[in-house]
């Protein structure tokens, strides 16, 4: 195709991008900082190799993390070269491993026509193993176990280590889980099947054990290009190393500043160690940012430079000066919501639409006050990182328990609570409801005892935990102390249920705890339930399904790759962002706050024009106490001259005697 189509590379690319696109043979690490044209550089590199170097398409391998990314890059490359580039081996790591195995799996004892299990197939096999070993009452749900199996495979770690990390309180049985995993592996072998994680593991095994095959593909793939290299897990990194060959023509494109997925296996050490693993590697940097105004980039640069063990980069904007980001210190989450809404109205006066605005947060429970306040203010919003706070399954479970306590005729709430118990399904719960006469008075000891007698034996001990909490928190007038009761039920029963049911049980537990704190604002269970119901109804009227002009609410992890004209960051307080749990984790490579600081950097660099950061200094607990906070270290690290700083009058009185560090 060389000579048939011409591209003015010098005109189309900036100097840094051009250097990466035109780089000669040998290993190449392109450090593409936020908003600097990473995808553009990869696409033009493919075009350069095909048009200017005459490289046959089948000798180019492009590894991405999503099929969508691979498809878009090939479409853009095809438009550049003026023809089809379907000969390029492009796709996800799993797609590439599958192609290798389909042709050569027999060499490692697997059939070339192996079946790939979808998620439902895998869940069914694990469910069968749990049942046959009679462990279905005491082990996590199949999809949780599959998540743990996948982490062990992708991190190249023993399954025992993953279980201990995911379940530090040892609510599950490690030996039983390992036995289930053993049975699951045997079942896959019997079926000549691989699951999604096996594709990578067996692909690496093929290239490691079959030398002839490894050498053949190393000769074929003269140029290996990898997108988002900072997000590779150990198996993906090993796959690229095995395919690169002695020539080492690997172009790894990524940004160590944006490595934020260690919880799913990504390891920042892969990109940091690239020059050592590939001796003689050229390291190029893309630092010219096309997204954000200079004032936003100044904040991003100031924050991220506090990390050690990273490649030095300095973002530079191509845009005109605009205005400094704001830091607003406030009393608590409720005042934070009030001030954020004032900021929204200010942005609208400046000409921004609601769709131009996003609120970013570290954890979903950080939005509880904001969602209530946006609803009251009738400002439509959409949660990009899941469903609204009180529409989540685990918060609905807790609300159902409260409904069951105050309404003798709420069949839906009654059945939902009973279905949380082991061995109680929809039909069993409905039968028990009918045996109780289509009503249940939680304050009546006789009805609670009858309910227990109707439960399957395996569910009775769990109901006893709920029963005991009801008895302890029943007032003389027949009312219940809902907050204290919920806290006890969560401690004695529901926390273990979360571990068994969800692979993000810790985050969900934080949500439930925040809901209990929210409950403390109300005089009674009835008033709380009425408010939740009203909020849900207003949500449905005002916000629709996510279209139209609405504010976007999103976790930082979900926000990566997105951008908005105006970004508001909330709960920038020590222990909230950075997350206290992350600060407690240790690493032999970097400080415990390093990835949290990268999360902050990613948040800041989502803003194109306007950035506002909110710093609450306290949070009320369900028992009437107050949790004091200090400003996040990431806010404290920003030189004061780079931001407009304000503090509400109430902030000074939020935590008597406390001193702000900033």
C-alpha cells in the first residue's frame, strides 16, 4: 500500500506525537499524559508502519482493553491509509489469546475446538460444585467465587491469598472455596471448555511451553502495539513479553499517572519497569494537553508530583487562560450539597447546561446527602456509575427491613427480608407469609416465634440474629429504635450476607452504614420511609432514564476516559478521599496513598474548563456523635496561589477545637 496514499504527518501531529509515530525499531515506551492524544498517536503509528515503512498488515499486533477501542482505532487507521486494515491483528488480550489457542491448543493438551464458557455457564458450574459439596449455605455466591478465581489467575497469586484479602474477617471457609475451585477446574476439563480467564493463562502457557509456536509468532509480529499499558495485569504483561521476541519492537503506550485499577489486577510496576525489562528502550513523553485550561492543569501537576516512583511529566495546555479552580471548605455533607447546588446555578448563569457538569466521588455513599438535595432542588441527575443510592439492592434490603417492622401488611418487604436467608427463595417466603395469615407484626414475640418455626432449618439461626435485634430494640410503647436495630442486624447478619453475595461487599457495607447515619436525621421509621419513597417518586418524574439535560454523578474509576466542561469533586476529606481502607493497605513498591493520589489526578484532569473541590469537615453518626475530618492531603498539597479558596462560616464551628491543615 506504500505510495498509494499520502499523509502529511508533520502537519497532522505535534512534535511529541510525531516522534512517537516515526520512532525506529526497538522497544518504545510512550508516556501519554491525560488529554495528550494517546489514541491519535497509536492510530497514526499504524498508518506510518503501513504507508511509510511498507510493513505487511499481518505483521502488526495491536492489543487493547476493549473491542470497541480496537474497532475504533482500525476504522480511523483505515480512513488514514485510504483502504482496509483488517489484516492487522487487533483486539483485546483475550481475543488475541483465543486466536493463538484456536490454531495451536492441541500442543498443550487442549482441543482446538474448545468451548468458551460465558458467565452464566461458569456460574452454573460453580453453583453445582457448591451444592454437591453441601457448601452453598456457608460460601459466597458463585459470581463472587468466580471473581476471586479470576483475581488469582490474573494476579498469578495463590487462591488462598485472594480469599484472605477479599474476606479478612474470615466469614467464608477457605478450604471449602479451594475445593469448589478444584471441582470447577475438573468440570471444565471434562467439558473441554475454558472460561474467560483461562484464555489468557492458557495463551501464556502455550507460548511458554511450545517454543516453535512462540518463535513463529515472534517472527510474524514485527511490531507489537499496546494501548493503556499501565492497566496490564501480570498475565497480560507476560503475554506481550512472550510475543515481542528478540527484536523487541514493542510500543507500549500508557500513563503511570493514571494507573488506578490495582483492585482488579493492574500493576503499575509493569510500566515502571519497562525500560529495565526491555534494555535500550526509548522513552518518549506526550505532555501537550488539548482538553483542559491551564489553571486546571496547574492543579493536576502540583498534586501528582508528590508521588515518588514515577516518570516525571508536566502537562501543558494548548488553551487560553480561564479561571482558577475553587476549593470550598464546608461544615458537613449537607452544607456541601447546598454549596454545590449554588455552584451549579452559577455555572448555568455562565452559560453551561446541566449536561456539561459532572460530580465525581471516591465511593458511592458519598452522594447520599447530595442526591437528596438535588431531588429537593428538582435538579435532574443521572448516576453513571450504577443506580441511585436508594435504588441499590443492599440499601433496598435495609429499607425493606424497616418497612417490615412498621407495616404488618407489607408482603413485598416481608418476602424480600426472608429471601436474604439461606434456603429461602421466592416461593418459600410467600408460603410462610400465607401461613402467617397474610400479615406479620414484628413487635409480637409469638408471631416471630411462629415465623422461625416455619423457616427451613438452615435459615433459623440467621433469623435468630434478626429476632434478637428486634427484641432488644423494642420500646415499651411498641415502637422500635430503627437505627440501633439496623446497626445490630448489619453486624450480626447482613455483613456476612454481603460477603457471600457481592464481590464489592466492603463498598456496599459502607453504603449501608451511611444509610443508617442518614436515618438518624428522622424522628421515626415512618418519617424516614416516607422521605425515601417521596424521593424515589420525584426521581422518576424529573430525571428519566438518563437522557436530556442532567447532571452526571460518577465514581472516579468510572470517570476515567471521560471529560466534562465543569467538574465538581466532593468529600475531599482525609479518610474519604483518600479512602481510609486504601491508606491501610501496604505495598513494597510505593506509598500507600500513591494510587489514591493518581485517582485524584484523574478526577482533576476530567475537567475541561471549571473545577470545584468541596471539603466537608464533619459527618454526623447515627448515634448522635460527630466524625471530624481534616482536608484531604491532596487538597493540602495544592499551592494556595493556584486556587480560589473559600470557607463557609459554619465550617469554623463544624469541629470545635479542630485545626485545619490548609
